[in-house]
């Protein structure tokens, strides 16, 4: 039982890291941008997937080494966030002004989360080439 729990904990640690928050917020931002500009939901889901994959390619070019499970979660997290944001904002009578305010708050969190992730990466890996 304990060995199974350790294996599950190890897999979770391989799939989630300090980059997970910016990846998640990416999906939130795309959904909110779609809401603010009244863009169709399904094509934006595809855009979210493309951006998530391109982000992973960018990380590989920067020589950021990640476990395969982490790469997969970095692609799935924005998709989950996109769907969750659509679900949370779509069922409400949110005014356009409130949607814009929510987008602004999400952008601020996104910038701060990216800054924190880069700072953590640079402090944990002195040989980082980025």
C-alpha cells in the first residue's frame, strides 16, 4: 500500500511543477479573451491547444528538461482551464464590464505567475541556458 502511494506521489510530482500555474492560467486567459470579444468557443479551444503545444516546443528550445508526464500535463492544464472558465462564466449573467475586469485580474495573475516560475527556474538551476 505504501509503495503504491509513493509511486502515485512520484507521478504527481513529475506532472505538476511551478510552471503548472502559468499553463493553467493560459487557458483561463484565452477563454476570457473569447468572452470579452465574443469569439466562438470551439475554435478557441483549438487555439488553446496550439498555443499550449507551441509553448512546450519553446521550452524545449530553451533546453528546459521536463518529464514526459509534465509535458502532457502542461498541454492538458490550459485545456481544462479553458473549459472550466467557459463553464464558470457562461452560466452567469456577467456584464461585459465585469468580464473585462476579470480578464485584467487574470492577466495580472498570469504575469506574476510567469515571473515567479522563471525566478524559481533560474534559482533552482544555475546552469539554466534561458
